[in-house]
């Protein structure tokens, strides 16, 4: 009996050495190694799967175990936007007069792919002809602008000069020896502040001389 057991033991040892049988399963050392995870631009409010286990977002916000973690809040950057209203309003950069109209340079801001951007351009605003003038980049009513007459109005006995709201000049002038062209500022509802002329005949005892009417001296 002892001899039989001895023979069986030898056969078992021989089997193990020749066939390569193993009493233990293969062991993969890499199967338990932790994978280093780098998370960038991960949206807040979502979890991330790591090593087939759910990692809570709050844990990621406190980097540990040599992990580099960065989670950007939608409002962290001032340039970030959801809509155009987040980026600013229409902005006029400069305004000037061009051929009697207002030429404006502007910037508009808009939201593009979550970032605020700007685009520029120009516009032409037409002033109301005859009623408005362009001054320093604005349309201004002529009636509100000054018109200056050096002789105080329709004064035929003094030579004068008119500078109207448009900057145009008008001068008193003798047309003949007895007729005067008098310059003055209009005061009508639709042409206030504009220079104009009126032709007048001097009085019978007057003549037009040096751009005004004056009395004829008595004969001695």
C-alpha cells in the first residue's frame, strides 16, 4: 500500500513538471494599477467615470493622488456669455459731418460660441434739408442757431453784413444810385436764422452811397 502511494506521488510530480499545470490562475499585475486621469473643461454638474467607478465632482475639485483637475464655471471668465445682451450695447465711437449729414462710426458687441466679440461699421444720418444743419456730428435745427446782422436788421441808413446760421455771408450793396440791396436775417417759421436780401428804393431826398441810403446834402 505504501508502495502504491509512493508511485502515485511520483506520477503527480512528473505531470506537473512536464505539462506545466498550475494550481493558481494567472495574475495580471497591471489589472490593479490606478489610471492617472487628467480632466480639463469638465462641465459642472456632471460626474466622470474613472476605473469604471463614478467619481463625484466635489472630489475632483480637490485634486489628489497626482491627478490634475480643472473645472471651469460658466461665469468664471468675464468674456463668457450666453446671449448678445451679456456683451454690451451699441456704442458710437465717433461722429462727424460729411456733406451736410452725420457720419457715425460704431461698434456692436455680440456673443459667439460663448465669447463676446465686437464688429464695427459706419452709418449716415441725413439731416432735414432746409431745416437742419450738421454741426459737430449732430443734426441741429437751423432755427435754434444764431444769425448775426451788424446793422441790427433792416437798417437802410447803415451798411451792414449778415452771417446766418449756415455760416453764409450777405452784404448790403448799392444796386444803383437810388436802389439798395439790404441784407437781413429771416424770422419766418420755416426759414428762421437764414440770410436773405431785400431790394429797396431810397427816399426821395436820399441817394445810395457806400452801400446804404443817405440824405442828399442841401445846396448852399
